[in-house]
C-alpha cells in the first residue's frame, strides 16, 4: 500500500547541509499500522511529510496504492490534495471558529473530495460515532477537552475515507492517563476500518502498543524493522536497544568459548558473565553486553551466589506503583533492575544481583 524507496531529503541550516532523510526504504502493507520511532531530529516526521506531499524529496520514489506520487528525480510530483491521504497533526489543527460538525465536514464540502451535500450529514455523524463524539456535533471547537479535540482531528481525517492515514505524534499533547487510553482506542478504530497507517512517534510505549511493525530511525536512516516483540527482545544494535526501552549496556570481551560452542564467558567490568551465543567467537573479541532491567533478578544479600550473580548495594529505589525501579552498584557499575512492589529495598541495602543467561544479548 505504501512503498518508499531510497528516499533522501536534506536541508541547509546556518550554511551547513543537514541530511534529514538518508536512503530510507519502507514498505507498509495493506491494513497495517506501521510505526516510525526515533528521537527528535532523526528524520521520521520529514519522511511522513514527504509521503503526504508537504515536503518534496531530493531523491527516491513514493508509491501509494501502486500509484507513484513522487519519482523519476522529481518529474512525478502529485500534489497533496490529489494523494488521497488523511493526516492527523500533533497540533490537531482544529478551526476554533467552527463547530465540531463544521470541522469534520470541511473536507467533504471543500476541495477535491467533495461529496453530494445530501450525504454530508450522514457521513459526519457516522465518523463522529466511530470516534465516540455522538452528541458533540453542534459544540464549538474551543469548548472541547484535549482528548475530544484529538478525536475531532481524527474524525476529520477519516471523513473522506482516505486510502492511507498518516499520523504525526497525535497523542503527545494529552496527559499520561488519557494518552494510554487513546492508544488502545486508536488501534481498535484503525483496525476496525482496516486503514493502512503510517504513524510517527518518539514514545516507545506508544510504538509497542499500537504498531504491527516498528521501524526504529536514527540520523535519517532505518536502523531496524520488525514486530514490536522482535525489535524489543532482539535489537540489532546497542543504539536500538538503548532507545527502545531501558537497557543495561556493558563493554566486555570474549573470555572463553565453551567446548560445545553454544555458550561463552564474557569478561566485563562487573565480572564474568555466562551467556548463550550461537555464532562462533574467538577469545579476546570486543563486545557490548545488553540486558533489560525487567530481566534482572534481585535477591537478599544472604542468597547463595549462582551463575551470573553478583553482590551489590542499592543506590536508588523508585516506587512506580506496580513495581519498584532500583539502581544497584556492583563494584561501582550501575545496574538497573525492577522488582515487584512487594519487595522492599532501600538505598544502602545489600542485595544479590542475578542476570539470567537467556536475558543477555551481545553486540559485536
């Protein structure tokens, strides 16, 4: 449904050339929610705006529903209003002088996607019902809450039945509780309508909850593409691991491959770690070791030390409701871990840190 090939876009800033998008290749399948995830300035919004037609790429090709909307070195450039995309912006772009009905009806009575006037009312009330705004049609837009304005922006984007839905951090202006609720509602709505969606966010939780697949971006490039569980559990690099969720990262070296070749000893500043490693390695090879805080097990200091267990001291313990986030010093190395809120640790407490073999990932 969406095919992006070798997309490039640069800007000039203070006399310097900035490569905002650098050879991006993306394929979004029909009915898929595809997330572009990355930090500010990584090129994700520029990519989205190129698909919408709000930015003109320097190079590459963009296809929507098998129609080339940009390509051949710029010889093909389909205008925004002819691309048939719906877009929800971060700012919502709700017109304050119009009612909810008038905002949603705007694309149906103006521009290329006008429909017969007799059908406008039914179409508007149908999409308002879809987004849970029945009974709000006559309300002035400024009298809506943030969550309601977000729903109006979404309803307006859906009103003319676009073939592709583009979303640029649409939930970032909502409070934390409402944002969590809207993630679930938004995914349900998009899936109900079987919309092909390209969604930009810097929120890792949002990407994991909403996306069928996630593309992690950095410095204008796609670093990894995969299903949420795959990208989170098997990041391809320490950059992806560190951005998508919290990660403990340690520099290390191969100490001794096992005789069978399926496990390996790693020498780190914290001590020796044993982990599973399917590829052949050689002693002395430099690596980066990664394990997630939620995989770290904390035991009482009196617990017997087993494989990958180290004595430490709690440096910080943050109560987060359902869990406690701890920072433990192991020979002055800071290790982040999580425990259930029933386990009470205070700064200064001695603990035993255990890192399960299967939780350890190695980057070369």
